[in-house]
C-alpha cells in the first residue's frame, strides 16, 4: 500500500521562528494532501489541505507546498507561537481516489519554546 | 453545527471480550471512516462507510467490523479482543467521498484491553 514518510519526527523551535515539516510519498495517483494538528489528548484537526491542481496554499501563518513531480509536500508555519506546539500529521488519499480513506505520516512533534 | 461525536469515550475490556463503538457524524455528512491510533503504528485506516455500504477496508483482521445506519451513524465492532487492540479509535465524517470531502474527526474512544 501507499507509504508516507514524514520528517522530522520531532522539531523544536523558538517562538517567532519558522517550522517546516516534509512528507514524501510514492503513489503518483494521490491528489488530496491534508495536514492535521493534534494537541495532547485531543482529536486531530484539519488545519490546511491542498489538491494536486495547485502548488501552494496559504492560510495566515500556515502554508502548504506540493511538488507532484518529486512527490513531496511540506507544511510551513511562520512566526510560531507556543499554541502551535502539537503533533502534526500529513496525510494523503491513496490511489482509490476518495478523500475518505487517508494514509497518514508518522507525525512530527513540534515544540515551540519561549 | 455540532461536531462528530463518539461514545463511549473510554472503555476497559478483557481479552476475549467484544466491544461496540458508536460514531455520530456531522449533520449532513454521509461518509464515515474509522481509524485506529496507537503510539507504535500511528493512525491507520480501518474502514469507510457511505450510504450504509462499506466502501473501503484497511489491513485489519476480520475481527474488526462495522456498519452504518440510514441516518449515517456508524458503529464498529471488535470481537475476541486482544491486548494489541488497545488504542484510540477515531471516526471521521465527511460530506461525501471525494471532491471537497474534508474529514472531521471525533474525540475518539480510548479502548484498553486487559
């Protein structure tokens, strides 16, 4: 089945710095790439997603870039704040074409220090 | 609009028993997917239901089953519980199966098998 490699597994940044998390995949048929944030003890929450017909999408301090040729997509968080501390998961839909079956990366624990 | 709800939130069972978990999707959402989250394996897709039919299934043994009712509520059942079934079980709903079908997660049911 589809595998998604996510790096790094842990990331520590100072408040105000930027954070970048990268995911690589192998199935070129995937066309939906969401990112989820999961705070300790809480549910995963969709923070941004991108579809294969665009290369970049921004929402305030969060952006996602997609390189379909190289089969990788990245999450960029600028001006990090302590409340950004959480585990972030990338995901994609395997080649079945539905966005309701997601394959997840292994997660990145982001720690924003003061 | 109310979010995805799951009951019960916590369960403790012993090996060999069976368990049924319930998920109520966001009103108007017709697709329900189930995921298992563990520290070792991360988030893994179990199955997806749409219009009362299982549409996709992950790589889990037949002890894991589910169903969906006409009001889109879904249940999953695990029979002959094993210690390794201890996990957070998350359901996610989306309006449809593809297109703009972003998935929204419930709070999860934490199952502990003793």
